[in-house]
């Protein structure tokens, strides 16, 4: 049985702070009036719950503003008790603003509904806080009209008598919602009319509205899971997420594909033109911001850096030195989107804040009986649509499966068990490009599940996926197909099957040659996975991948593509044929330059691995050429002290080879190569 949660104070934050002691009374009063007007501006916002309580609040603060404005006109030299009153009111007004912001937060409507009693109590406490603050106001000692004094006394009386309870309609909606969650627990289909009534009460009228609720609840589950807080609250969050996922798929027919694909991110490459990358870096750490937040001064910092600044006892803006009246941090979503877009287009790695590190292991289970039942019934609904729906409905279902399986292991398991894979595979031959793309992306997510891999291969899906790789109607479908092959290749038997398909490896190589940056990355990691089966080495070489990779190393400015190319080349160089193919292209000098200039630790590690393989398999000619490079030794010694443990060991091995095989034995013709290979196998390497 689903139980209501009392919630936690963390979810309705009140990061209010007392005004500083040195602030002048007139400045404090002016700030208080501005804050009151800001609160009253919320009248025009939509309140899905606690509407009556919000209206009461606006009325009382409007009356209080009349008094404060008259007092400001009459104020001369106020006593200390007046300053104390204004300070307490300022603190209470701040808390009101945060509470109202929580009430209107987009995506949090279902959560605010089940916490409507606690929210109502917050309203009551804050209104009483206004009465307490006004109690110390010395009405008898200030020069105010009788009407103003009577207004204050009226506000105090009303605030003390005010009753703040959940709206009757809120209580009814909560009761209906709990009944539907209990239906999910029993895996009985709820009445869609009742579901629609709850959604209408919350103002959730579109697929996009529902999707925002799912995303908010998912982020709250992640926070609660990582904090290990109240189990009952975590169950309720998971139940609500199951409810909203069910509503998103079953209740709404129109899907906003583009809005979900962008996921709220900035998507205008034109606006990035002329952007200085320094403007995207934190003024404190001088590193690219991963979670930009803005202070009351208007300056933006990375959340982690500014929190360290505050935790060190600082109460000023680092950039201006201005003393802060509030340490509230406002997420700068526009800038965050620009940073993500910039990094994606330029191959820049961003350190993701620990707050956002997703641990999807929490999604192995549904988290609640209601959440589990909702997803199971939803899976059955989607399979039925795949069997009996129109082409348009099938496209919607493919997209829904794509969304549901993106970050949830449990959802993947349920959908595989429900039998969606064979139906999605049939859609790969669809002539509609969007349907093909969504189906491929859904299969990509399902291929991350162990049983999903098995079902895809057993359903003869490998050939269909390779067909999309070669002939996909959109580049996005091709890149999803390449990524699917990567996950399938995690199984040894599948690596063999992929290698035996005459179109698979050439298709991946073609994507490296002609695809966009993302499709190239997917193709490269798929090739890397396929190479884990030794029998595929010669097939990859025969497909002509080496010159393409060396060109990428020369021309690409993206670190990720350079690193992935080095990884594939290092694997190929482990065999003599791979070494010969790489050396024939005169790659040694290029590799040394990359080792000297790359800023990626992983890239340097693969570069060292590649050079070691070339030394071992290439013999004396390679060693002699490397010795002629004066900057190499410095880079190798740097890897010993600063590189990864693997890079350190391999750098040491190269140094030993260079010293033992060249310096100690000399460079005469009688020197024995590292491997006794026929002389004609060596090629000119510079």
C-alpha cells in the first residue's frame, strides 16, 4: 500500500540569510519593499496546488507593502527595534519567495501535490513569522497615520488567526493519485478518465509537461538514492515516476521529439560564433564550467568552485569583492547549454560535477511496487501498439522505448521480457527515416542489457543492424547502428559473427571516412571492440582503416577522435601485419609529435602502447628512427613520472629497447633486430 511521505526539508529549500548588521535602515527597507513586490509578481504564475494559500499570502503582503511604503516616506532616525523588525521581515520575505518558487517549479507538480499538507504548513509558519516580526515594531513611537497603524494591527491579528490547510481539491487529487498507484501495485489497469482528471488538476496537458515531471522525479530519486535518506520517500518518488512514465506513453498521443532530443540544451551553433572559450571557464578554477551558477551580483562560477569559496569563510563575490546579501546560487541553464554545445563541437572534455555523476545501477530495480507495476503494464501496452498500431503509432512507440531505456536497467529488462526486440527489428526496414532512427536508438539501448544482446542476435537482427549501418536513411540511424555493434561485440561469439558479415567492417570503416564526428566515434569504438577477436585483424586492415586513422590524427582537432584512433592503431600494431601497414604510411614522426603535444592522459597511453608495438614488431629500423628524435626521451620519462601506470610501464619498456638495442649494442649492421623478421618486412618509416 502506497503511503504518503512527510517529505524532507531539503525539497522545499529556504536558503534565506539575515541582512548584514551594517546595512542602513533605509537600504534595508527599500530592499524589503522590492522583495515584497517581487513576491506579489507571482500572482500571475500558475499554482497547481495550494492556490488558496498563495492567494492569502498575496493579500497580506500587499497590505503590508502599503504600510511599509508609508513608513519609508516618514522614516527619519528609527530605533533599533524598527531595524530588528525590518530584518526579521526581510528574512521571512526571502523564505516566502523560495516557497513560491518551489510551488510553481516546472516539472515538480506531482511532487508538490503529494506534499501539499507540508507546503500548507510552510505557508502558515511564514505568515506567523510576519506577525512575530511586526510584534516588535514600536507603533507608538513612530510618526504614522492612524490608518497605517490600524492596518499593521489588522495584519497581525489576521496572521495569528489565519488557517492554512491544503485545498479541498488538492486533498481529493492526492486521494485519487494514491488509489491509482495502488492499482499499479496490483498490476490492474487504472481508469484513464481518473488519470486525466489528476493531470488536469496539475495543469499537465501535453507529453512535454509529463516528460518534465519524469525528469524532475528521476533527478530527485538520484539525489535521494545517493544520500541514502528515507526509504519511504524514495519509494514514493519511484512510484510517481512510474505513474508519470505511464501517463506520458498512454495518455498523450502527440510527442515533442525535438524538445526531448535537445533535453533543454542550447542548440544554436550560430550563437557560438565569436564566443571566447575563456568566457565559458570559471573565474576561480579557470577550468571549463560543468555546473555554472550565478550569484546575486550577476557573475557566474562553477558550483563546485564557488561552494569551496563559501566554505572557506568568504562572503563576497570573488570577481568584484562585493559583499553578498545572499549566497543563493541560481543555475545558469543557458550558459550550461552553450558550454555543452561548445564542448561537443570541439571535442573538449568537461569534468562533470559529482552532483551529476549518474549511477544507473540504482535503476536495476523499479524502486517501488507501484513503479514496477506501471512499467510492466506500460511494456505490454507498447508491444500491443507495435503489433497493431499504424506507422505513426509505431514511430511514437519506438521513440517511447528509446526514452524509457536510455538510463534505466529495469525498463530495459521489462521491455526485453515483454518481447519488443523482434518488433523493433522489423521497423529497421521502414521507409520512414524517423521511425528507423528511433527504432535503431531503442535497440542500441536494449543492446546494453545482457538478455537484449542475446535476443537481438537470436532474432537475426545482426544483418538488419548492419544494413542500417550501410544504408541508413539518416546519419543518426547509422551512428546508432555502429554503437549497437559495439555493445553486441562485448560477447566473443558476436565478435566472430560481426566479422563474418561481409558488410559490417567495411560499413564501419566507411562511417569513419564519411560520417560526422559522433558517427566516427561510434564506428571507432565498434572497430576497437571487434578487434578483440584476433581473426578480425586482417579484415579491418583489408578494409583500409589505417590511412583513414592516420589522417584523423593529422587533421582532427577533437581529442576524443584522436584518442580513439590511437586505440585502434595500437591494437592493430600488436600484430606484424598491422605494424607494417602503419609504418608504410610514415607514421612514426606523427606519433612522436602527438606524444609530445597531446593533453589527454589516455591518448598518451595509447600512443606509448602503439610506439612500443612498433618497436617490438618493426625491429631495428624503427629503433634507429626513434633514437634520432631528440624530444622522444623527455616525453617517455614524463610518462614514467606523470602518466598512467600502464603508460609508465610501456614507456620504461621503450626506453630499455632504445638503450639496449641501440646505444649499448651500437648501430652497426650486425645489430640484431628486436624480432628476427625477414629484412624485406621492414619499411622506410620516416
